[in-house]
C-alpha cells in the first residue's frame, strides 16, 4: 500500500486485520505521525469498532432520526449489551481513560456518548481512537502497548 487512503480503505473492508493495522502504524511512524502508536495499540489489543445498524425505529425511541450503519467504540467501564456488560474480551471495548478522550468526537446526532461513541465509518472510528491514544500520558501509552491482547 502506498497511501493513507489505501490503508484506510483496507481497514474499512477488514477492520479486524491486525497485520494491516501494524503495517499502517509503521507507515505512520516512518512519517513521524503521532497516530502511529494508537494504531499499534489497537492492533496489539485486537480492538476494532463495532458496526451497528441503527434503524429509524431505534432512533425514534431515542427521539432522533437515525438510519444506516454507525461504527462504535464501547467504554469498558460503562457500556452494556442486552446480554450484559461489555468485557475486555469484546473487540470494540476501550479502557475508560482512552474512551474518555474520544467520546467528545461522537458523530451520532444527539447521542450521549458516556457508554458508546459512534462514527460514520470504520476508518473514522479508527482515526479518532488513534488520535485519542496520543493524548494519554506516556506511561499509560507504554502500558497499553505492552498489554497482552484480550482473549489470548
């Protein structure tokens, strides 16, 4: 791959392709891009945004007119599914401190992003998470990069 768009297109098609995330991270690092470690951490932790189809009916129950697929990150400390809480094994779960740094970028209109944060594309969700990772304290970034992936 030769451009950022190539990488983002590949991730859009296969968000759980850890090798592409790592290669993209190296590509960004070669360009001194601050997002590099964020992509590396997402690959190391095997994290990718969940794609949810939010229908008009679901949106109306919250007083909004939503439709289409939105890609979300879950707050490991607060998010729940109908089956129970999101766990560290769920690929879209980000640690609460990392999640808190990206929730202000939520794109779903009118959505309070304390537990789930949504974006219009998978690539956009990756981008926001990578940028938020760069805002974490250096020691925390190092800790997360050294963490074993969930479920291994």
